[in-house]
């Protein structure tokens, strides 16, 4: 498979092209068609797609990495352009999700889940296809499904919760899944926020694909909230892996991005709005 991956939504802007927002979305062009992975927060996906000359009406499928507003907020605007389209996601994608943050010494609760009802999105053309297992969608294109949590140092973000039947519990993010492109140069792994743990996701991909060579790993890594010790454990693990390029976005955080740049040099890139990876 040949592919061209363009970052449509991200916190930062490169080369003064497009606008930034807290969120993530990648437009994927292949010889078998075009796909969209996540939709950002909603404000920038359509204008950025026009600025970057990416036709949202051309997409064959939409993939949602998990059910947070900053990855699903642009879904209605995309659907208004595209109409009927399969939207692949985990069944937990519509969970009620909250963040509890410290502000001026007080705990502030904020809703951070999908802002739209399933029925409304279906009325705009979404055909939800739910999966929990690793699956091949088309030749060379895979979703990871649920990712086993095996590393000792990758922990859930303590600020994030889900609410079910009035009960608030730490969010396990069983719906966190990533997209794999199997190319001649190696695998390309696209992460949404890596709530399952970046290293866990890579190990799961290697196990399911039966191969370990990655042309690139890119997207949100959620390294921002880790302790310095946890970040260094992640870096040590990455250095043991066969990864040609590491591109980070969104929830990685600048401190973690700088550390990765220090360690990986020319193999590292920051995936801001307008960044392109060609395979």
C-alpha cells in the first residue's frame, strides 16, 4: 500500500497553513481510496481541508480513535459534506466522559465526551460500525481494536473519568484504538491519543501483525501527563524498537516532544497542521 497522510487538525500550525485547535485529525490518501482518522474539535477541519486541498466528500470511511470531543467534534461538519459513510469505532465511544481539573484550588468537572447523540449523527449519514477486536478493514488497512495493558509504567490519566448510571469511575479507555497501514516500507501506525499507552499499542500491533518494522509511528501519544520517570521508560522502550520515523502531535506536550527530538534526532518530526507523510 502507498499512502499520503496529511494532518488536518492539531494544536499547532506549520508554515502558516490553516488554523490550530485542541484536537487531532488525519486525512489518508491511498490507491484504494481516501480515509479520515478522527475529526478534531470541530472548528478547523472544514476550513483546513479546503486550505490543504483535501476533499472530505471523497472519503470512503471514517475512523474514530476514542470518544473525546477533541477527536469527534468535527464529525457533524464532515457528515454534512459527505453524507452516508461508515464510521468505525468501539462501542464505548458514546460513554459520558468528564475531566476533573484543579482550578484555583478547586476541583472543576468538565464534560469532554462526544457532544452529539448517535441518532443525530446517523441522521446526517453516519453508519456506525462497532468493533472491539483487531480487524482488517481492507487489504493493508487495519484497526487495532482493544489494546491489552501490559507495561508497568504506562498508567491511566488520573484526571479522566467516565460516568455510567450515575457512577463516576476512572476511565479505562477500552475504546482507544489506532489505525495501521501495511506498506512496502514498513507499517505506519496512526495514534489518536494513545490512552492505552503508546508502548502497549506498538507491542499489540507487532503481536497482531506478526512483524516489527515500522516506517512511522505518528499522532497523539499522551506523553504530556507522564512523570519524568515514566517518560524515560517510554523512550527506552522506543529505542529498542524498529521505527524509522516518530511523528508526534496534539497530546504529546512540548516537553516530551523536545525529549523525543533529543533522542531520535532526524528520525523525529512534529506533526502539526499541514504536515505530510508520504509512503
